[in-house]
C-alpha cells in the first residue's frame, strides 16, 4: 500500500514537468545588407496579429517574434517584398497589412470615409437650404398680409 502511495506522489510531483514548455532556440538567419534593409523597411508595414495596434517591428509577442524569424527566412531565400506580403496574406489574411491592396473587397475600407464625407456635406447643404427657405417664407407671408390689410383698410 505504501508503495502505491509513493508512486502516486511521484506521478503528481512530475506532472508539472510534463506540462512545462521548452523554449527552443532558433538558429540565426544571416541576411545581406540589402536584405536587412528590406527586412527593416517591411516590418513597420505589417501588423502584429496578437497586439493588433503594433507593427511587427515594435511588438514583443511570441507570434511576432516567430513572424519576424519567418520573414527573415523568406528574404534569405531570395523572395521579393511582394512575395513575402503575399505569403503572409495567404496565411493570415489582409488584416496583417496596414495598407491592404485596393480591391473590390476593400473598396469600402478605402473609399468609405470619402463616401461618408460626401453624404455629410450633401446633408449639411440640404439642411441649410431648407432653413434658409423656411426663414425666407414667413417674411414673404408677412409682406402679403400687410398688403391684404392695407387693401382692406383703404
């Protein structure tokens, strides 16, 4: 019986070790100076998928670190900036780009603010015209009333 208890205690003690994650070091990827410049220019234009309000250049999230490592690998293979962005958008969607491409599915994103501005200006114009017409209409009515009163009095 004590042997069985000892085994249970040992299993419970080592259960935490079984759940522990091991941080593996990734081998550094060397880039040429031109590739390093492209890497640094590319990162501010890509959004961190975890933080969402930070670029991949600024984010310290583990996923951002993995994406930076992956981008370095793609650049080291000789991929162009377009190919890197295409790879990332195919994998993570347009959300990863701070400036998505102007396509049919992103028209509302690109032209929505302009459309709202035009609608607001048209509404403002119609509202002010209606107020001007409403303000001018009683003055015309008063003049007509005075003329009628003068005709009745005279």
